[in-house]
C-alpha cells in the first residue's frame, strides 16, 4: 500500500463534491477557504451552486439552513475549529433543531493541522457535535471512505458533520472495496486479545501498531469507526464480549469524543476494561504534523507502548 | 381602499388572538407581537403567495420571523389564514401542543423557518433568497427583525451577504419599537440610525410608520413594482404593545402576560376595534 498516492481526506472531500455534483443537485457554501477546504473544485464545475459567504461562519450555517428548506442539501465548509466553534449555536438552532439537510464539511480537524497551532486545531469539535440532537458525525480515514462518506451524507436526510484532515494519508481501502454503511463500523483486522476502535487518520497508525503488537504475539481486532454518531453499539458489544478489552484511539480530546461514545455503550451494556488514547484535555501547539502526532502520543510506536502497559 | 380595511381587520384580529394566546399560556411575549401585527397582516392579506392547503408548495413566498419570540403574532395570522384551527391557539406553549414557544417549522404548518435565537432568521432568509433565485422561482422572501435584534452581529453578516448577492426578492421589516427586555434600546445598546446603517450596507431603505397599514401597503406595492438589484428594508417605526392601551410603549410588556382583569380590558378594547372596523367595512 505504501507505494500508493497519499491524499488528505479534505482533498478527497473537495473532489467528491465536484464528482457527485453531476448527479446530485446540492449547494455548497464556503467561508473564504475554497482553496483550503477544496470546495474550489465544485465551484469551478458548478459556479451557480457555490456561494462564498466570506469570513462569517455563523451566517454561513444559517444561510445553509435556509437553502436546505428549499428541498436540496447544502454543504457548508470551513475549518473544524470555526465550524463547530463559531458556528455552534447556528448549527444547533438553525440546522439541527429543524433537522435540516445541511452537511458540514469540517476540514483541518485535530492537531495534525500543524504549524498554525492551537487556535486552528479543533480538539473539542467531536464533543460539541456529539451532544447536539439530530446530528450525524462521520470521520473517514482515507480518500475512498471519504467519497463514501460524502455520498452517504447526501443520501441520508438530516444534518451531518464530516470531520476531515489536512495531513495526507495512505489508503486503507481500495476503490470499490469499502463496505461503508452509515452507523456501521468496519472490522479491518481480526484478533482475540483486545479490540482497538479508532477513526480518521488514527486508523493508519493503529493498523501499524497492530502489526507491531502482532509480531510480539498480541493479536488485536481493529475497527474503523467512521461513523461516530450514531455509534455502532452492536460491533462494540461484540468486541467487548469476544476480546474482553477495548482500546480507543482518536485525534481529539479524550473527553466527549470517540472513546466516550464507546464507553457509553460498554459501561451500560457489556462492561469491560477500556483504555482511551487521545489528546489529554489540552490545547495543541505549532509544529510539523508528524512531530505533533508524536508529541501528543498518537504515533504507531506510542500507541503500541500505551497498549502494552494497558494489557500487562 | 377595500383592501386596506380588510388588512386593518386582519391586524386587529391578530392582536385579539395574541392576547388570547399569551393569556391562555400565562407566558409569552405580547409587546413585540402586537407591534409587528400590521406588517404581518399586510403581507398575508395582500402580497404573500401561499396556499394553506399545500404548505409544502416549493416555490411559495416565505416569511421568516427572525424575532421568533413574537410567535403569537405569526401563529395568529397562520390560524386566521386557515393553516390550523383558531382554537388551537389556546394551546400555545402547553405541554401537549404543537404550538411551541418559538416558531418550529417541523411541527407547525405554515412556519417557514424555526427561529428563536436572534440574528439567525435573517441569515436563513438570505439562504432562501439565494436558492430561490438559483432554482429560478418567482417568489419573495420576507423577514421580520426586531430592533433589539440588530444588536446581534450575525444580522450584519447577513445584511452584507444579501447586498453582495443582490438579493432583490428579499424584503426585511425592522420592527423599530425602541424597547427591549432591559429597557430602551437606546440605553441598553444604542442601535443608532437604523436606516442609515442599512443604506451604508447598500440596501434600498424605506422608512415609515410601521403601524400604519396604508403606509405599509404603499411601501410593499412600491417594492413589488421596483426594478432593483438590491434587497430592501422597511424601517417601521412602531409602538410596542400597539393596540392595547395599557401595554403601549411599556417595555415591561416584552415578556409578561396579563392577569384576568388586564385580559378583559385588552379583549374589550380589541373587540371594540374589530367591531368598529367591520362596521365601516360593510
């Protein structure tokens, strides 16, 4: 796989919008970031359905809601930190309360944004979005699953939050070979010693970690939990029952994110020990993306050593 | 002339039902509901393209009550225009009612946008106007703003956006009653010269007496005939609590409700008004 082209999920998102724009009659809004969120591809092909809202994210979210009331889906794109932060209350009241067909393309999520630093690194967005009724959340891990995520958001009514990254990532899935279903995790590796549940660009790191662990005799089940809301309770309970231990790995605040969503299921339906790996309730900082992943303990090596101390 | 009278009758009936709603609920916002009743009456009686039997008609005109707390006025006009039974208005804000405290488009026929958080409705109206034009619908989008609401920064993001995209089918009404929860808008947070501000944002601006049906009608008629590439705002000078003597110009009536005695006074004043208008109408 490593000789294949690496592509950021936000770029795959931008290209998916342009590609799906031919068959689906949706609108796209952006807040002065068309080159960064890559909605520019859609803008080039469908200028009559793309509107730049300028640097006004709150307005953009409510405008998207207004557009959606006319019966066609509307994507609203900006950095995750502004989408979930600046646009939070508009998402709550204008979009989620009336359950409108608005799809939020939240790019540059997590600390892997890099040099821009903490002001631009959303670590809290999952927690915010998870707690708003009617919201769906998808965090794809590669180009193929990103396209599936965009298509899924278009084919299902209601608000969606698509959490996308800037860092280029290796493919996990091959075109035409990704069984992507809303609210259904995908089992990527089989194992009996423990289950690692992860999402987004942590999937690649976890797959590497599971190889290291395998070489040391620890066999991990690995689940790509691309849909964080609604969470796939069935696959989680089965993991708890089959492997007895669960580790969650996310590029997000350890509070209220994927780990919490998994723990909410496990603690109430099939209690078992859980280890949560993620950003330890702190802000990010400037640095190169890979340096930052290392700094915050989110590389395959550091995930491996955390898991080893958990199972000892 | 006949049309003006029927608008006046509708406005008086809206006021009568506003009092009924907030009295039944023992909760709600009478002051600002009463001040915007004339604009709503004018739009629904003469200008709005709607069909209460088919609320889902996609290319209909739309009304967004951006000052969503004035739901009693909107619900009253919707019921009077047969979207739902008038008697349901007495269930306003009650646990088993679909008439939520603030407009809810999912549960209430005829409500075009859920509102309540100030500043968001005008953005939604901008979205409706943008998409309507892109879809080539021949429709109008009306949005009602409070003057206190203009303190929300989002309003000006939306106002800038509407001008940028030349949304000439967007009509905003500013219900300039000068009062908000904590007192005069001028002392709480002065919104200043509203007409000048909209002009500076490159909107067409019409200033008038927002409780005068003839002036409102003339303004809307002008807007509908005008060839313009700009959105238009009607800055309506209004009186909070208009139509109920003891509520007029009193900020305390923003969010408080009448007791039985006050209810009876209000109802007798408004019933007298309706009778008087209907008599001249005949």
